[in-house]
């Protein structure tokens, strides 16, 4: 069972639909008892970092998530805001994150003359920094769909799984032991996104 965490911060059903299409059972849940039984966890999310953390706290989910991920070592995949919440803190609301990855979340910021839009929205290329089961069987330079105004800055280069260029390189995927994160949306990234979810379900 793959638990998709419902903390009122995103479109959960498209992720669930993709997993079901590739033959994997999922549950959308905000119940600690169900998370405690899950074999893998998806932490999705769209919106505010500070609100996301507040919702996790209000739902009393942080303790069970930390037990499952940090103690039991089951795989977790953070998607978009979910990846940002893996970090220690964010400039958005100056909120503390889960702190599972030594990193921080900062706003995209470009010189006016570059005329780059924030948020960064649309298809972009993902270049791998190291081999990973999450990207098994996929060509380096795959294209995924992004929509974000913040980026993740890792303290340790070993945690960087992939990078993307938009006015400069930024970290678009992380991996630390059983903890994975992608800043893009695999659930709406066509075949390569489906393959990534399949890899998470079957290989991570």
C-alpha cells in the first residue's frame, strides 16, 4: 500500500489515478493509523510552505511520518511543495520544514533584464547528477512539467539527484537514503512521469 498524504495542499487524485493505472494500490489519507501501515509514502503539495507545515501539525501527522521515514526507513517521495517541505526551512513565511534533507527553500530571483517569469511554469529538462532507482530506464535529459516559485538549495552535494536550468541551474530532484523529492509534477508529465512513479513503486 502506498499512502498519499492528504494535508489539504494539492491535487491528490491525479497522483492516485496514475498509480492505479500502473497497477499499484494507493490510499489517500490523513489518518495516522493508515500511514503507520503503509509500505511507501507520497507527500504531494501545491501552495504555501508555511501553510503546508501548519496543516501537517494541525492534523498531528508529523510524528507518524517521522517514525515511518526516519526510524522504519520506508521510502517517501515528496512532490513539488512536498519536496520543499523535506528541507529545514523556507523563505516563504520563514517557516521550519521537516528537516529530513539538509537544505533550505528559497525564492527564485532573477535580474530584471533576464525577463524570466516567476513562477517557473512549463516543460523543462532534468539532468541527473547520479544514478538512481527513481530514474531507472529513463534517458538523462528527460522533460517534466514544473510550476514553482521556490527552489531547494542543498548543503550536501551528495543529496542532489538532478538539476534543471532556468536562469541558472537549480536542484530539481533530491535523494538521501530512503528519502526522495522531485520539484516537478510527474503525475502530469506524460510517459516519463508515469515511469518515475512506477520506479518509485517498484524499485525504491
